[in-house]
């Protein structure tokens, strides 16, 4: 919790450029609970004096003062709302930009495949919840403090005996209402977790809608949604139950306040130690004064979900910031350039964050420059994890991997990734033209302009040029969101063309031909084999028959290297590779 509270202060730190305007605006807005009752109490006192003295002019004067005061207060509140909301919006925008940058730079690593719904939930739910500290909890707290401090002075100056009574009831309200804050805080945390899980599950269902319908899994999908909805409803019920008891005690608190005003206050009027006008004045402020004590406890409960969310948000942002600091330091100190492109891995073990079991254990491997190496193994053996670690997809303090004699930890992430072009089985395309999708491989973060000739050359090498030119619009035709307008094989060939146009010395193909028909797969594999003289190539393939002619085959089993050798050498060993090959037929 201490860490989360620290994170909350860091979230508030995003307001630093706007502290003055935010503070003034929040103060003007929060003062309404003090100013309005004070204005009305003064008006009530004037009306009572008008009645007691039978002087209508006092009432007319009071009405004029009331009207002017209301206009001034309303104007100050409107200005305050505008100023503090604008500052909050700017701070929230900066925080969300940092959070989004953390996802772009580092992804969401918690399992072998980071689910996009978790990222959506984090950005939309956690960020919005964290920045709630800019709004209601803070304004409610400020209003309570202003009311308690301001009205304490007013009430005690008017009559110290009424002040003591009001303070006693207020402190009792604070103690009672505070008893509800911890259970409400726990429920708030659970609601945040449950809501994020519900968003993730819903996103998963939407993205897999076609599969759900194809397998008649609609009922299972509804059960999943109902499960998450049921948990949220149960938490809502618990909150409503506790809130109902809170309301009961507020009612008792109200009765005590009325007893103080009309019972004890009336007694003082009868005794002649308090005039009736002053009693009417106190009538307008004592109840608000007492309830503000209880509201302070409620503010603590309201702060718990934002505090928890702030901890998660800042933890995600820190990962990206640590990477940025590391990269900036490396760039400032100068970076060594690799001499050749031999890949060396020395006793590399790896586990995903928040997962105890190691995905890779004691991996030691050397891949000579301009050689082609295939990683094979059963599903879950660690092939894709190893490839992603090699190309720098996971941020760790120590990564015993080097390229051309230059260690991963001695160069910036961007400099490291320049060595690689990567194609995986997802073949992610973006909602832009086919040509722009291919050109992304060369552009990176720069503004390099790729000519049509270069696009076509890369597409031809990936056997994509012919089908692209047959599409209406050709290279200018839209690929559609996630490549929706293209077949799986077409998307893969475009992704391969994007990798080829990058011109990286090391090519990494992770099941890059998985969606191709046999003829296209053969064409692509011929292309990949033709690149081995100019590139270091790492490849995994579901079809072991396509990798028989590579220079070296590395067999992974449960995250460990089980066998290494050429196709013929591994056949002679009569081990895991031979068994996998037989299963492949």
C-alpha cells in the first residue's frame, strides 16, 4: 500500500506544470460548500432580524446582498471548474501518453502472449481511475477541510457552547463513518480488478467472434460475460449494503444535529444568552459542518481505487522509463558497432514477469555469421520465447546475448533491434495501404522515403508482387484493419516483404510460412534459403521438411537445448528430432 500511495503522489506530480491554475481552480470550486451556506445563513439571519424588528428594508437589503453574492459565488465556481478541469485534462493526457508509450516500447509482459484486452483495460480503466485523484476525492477533501476550518471559526465566534456541541457531534460522525472506510476501500479495489478483468474478457470475445460463432460457443461466451458481470454485481451489492448502513447513521447524525440546534439552541434562546437571529444563522451551517466530518472518512474510501490504479499505472510507466534512461545513457556514452553478425548466447535463463516457472533454462548457443539455423520443438518448448529474447523484445537488467561481439546490455534497444528483421505467424498489418505496410520495415521511426522500385523488389522476393498488382489499386490499395481485406497467405508474404526491405543483417522467421499453401511455402522457403549467403537467419517452422537443408538445427525441449546438429546428424541420433520428423509426416 505504501508503494501505491507513493504512486498516487507521482500521478499528482503530472499536475506540476499546472499547479497554480489547478490549485486556484480547485480552491474556487471547493469553496462552494462553505460560501453558499454562509451566504444563505447570513440571509436567514437578516430575514429574522427584519421580522423581529418589523423592518422590511432589512429584508430588501438582504435580498440584494443575496443576489449579488450568489452571482459572485456562481461565477467563481464556474471559473474554478473550468480552470481545474483544463489542468486535469492536460495532466491526464500526459499520463496516458506515457502509459501508451510504455506499451509501445515494452508491451504487456505477464504471460507468453500479452492479451490486447489487458492493455485496453489498463489504458482506459486504470489510467482513468488513477487520474480521479484530480477530481472528486480531492475536491471533496478540500471542501470538507474548508468547511470544518471556516465554520469552526464562525460557530465558535457566534456561540462557543453551540461550537462545542457541533464539534462533539462532528467528531462522533467522523469516528462512526470512518468504520466504513476500510470495507469500502477493499470493495473499491476489488471492483477495479473485476472491471479490468471484465474488459479483458469482453475484448477477447469480440476479437474471437468468428471462432465463437463457427464453433457454436455463444453460450460459453455468455457464461464468461455473466461470470464477470455477476462478480461486479455482487461487489455493487456489498457496496450498496454498506452504504445503506452509512445512510442510517447519517440519519441518526442528522437527528443529533437537529436536537443540538432546536433543543440546545432553543434552550439558549429561552435563557436569553442567544438571540433568535443568531440561531437562524447557525441553522444554515451547523448541519453541513457536522456532516463534513463524516465526509472526510468517505474521501479516504473514495481514494482507494485511484491509489491502487496509480500503483499499476506507474509500475507500467516505470518499465518504459527505465528503458529510456538506459538507452539515453548508452547513446550519450557512445555505442560499439558489431564486427560481423555472429550471435552468441551464454547460459541464458528466462522467465516471464510474475511467472515462477522458467521458460528458458541454461541456453548456450553460437550462430555463425551468414548461417541458417532452425529452432524446432514441440509447442511450448520455448522456440518463440528464445527468438523474441534474441531480438530484444524483453527488458532485463542482464541479457547474456551478443551480436558481432557487442553485448545486448552495451547498446540501446533501438541500436540492438536494427540488427534484426522479424516475421512471426501473426503477420500484423496496419490499417493503411499495402505499400505503406511494406515500407514500414525501412522507415522505422525515421522519415525515409521508399520508392516504388524498392517496394516492388521486396515484394517480388517475397512472392507478393503478382497478387498485389492484381488487386484494384495495387500497392495503394488499403490493407484494411489487421489486414482484413487479405488472405492469411497474402498477409504473410507482405510481412516478409516488410522484413526484407529493412535490409537487416539478421533475419528472424517465427513460423513465417504457417498460413501458406504448400506451393507458396516452397517459394518462400526458396527465397529464405537464397538469403543465407548475405544474412544470418534464424527460423522456426511447423513443417520440419522445409528446414532439412539449414546449416544447424537446435532442438528445444521444455525450455532447454536437447539436441544440436544437422538434419542427418540428428536422424542418426534417433532422438527427439527424429520423433518430431516422423510425427510431421
